[in-house]
């Protein structure tokens, strides 16, 4: 493990600044950002598209699909489905990727190993 900073000695726990400067923490942050930023951008684009369609394409959004069910209603319900799917996917990904790495980093830092 590589904890940066001249003040860190083997017997003392690292400071927050030293942990943040460590290569392992930087790698963890990189993996998080590489996944979360594109997923957030994609969801916001999807949400903005829905809002723009509702505002500027009311005829399209009011198109009936089956009975009284319209395209707007299906897309609106799709927002909920997408939100839950992203949440479950993130949780699964974080459990396998982030939590494992963060847990081992924490154990090494707390154990002083």
C-alpha cells in the first residue's frame, strides 16, 4: 500500500489528506467517476427528452397506444422504471466493485498494515 506524505510512519494511522493522496483511493475514485458520470448524463438526457417532448410535441405524447393509454403515459412510467433499474444496477455494481475495494483499503488503513 502506498500512502503519500512524509508525516506517515508505520505506527501512526494515516490522515485523511494522506488517504486521499494515496494511489489506491485515487483509483477507487476514478472507477466511480468513470461509471457514475456517464450513467447520470444518460439519465438526465432521457429525462430532458421526456420533458421536451411533453412541452413541444403534445400531439405525439397524446397519441393513444391502447385504449386510454398514451405515449406520454408510457414514457412517464418509463421514467420510474428507469430510475429503479439504475438504482438496482448501481447497488449491484457498487456491492461488487466499490465496496470490495473500499473495504480492503479501509481494513489495511485501520489495521495499519
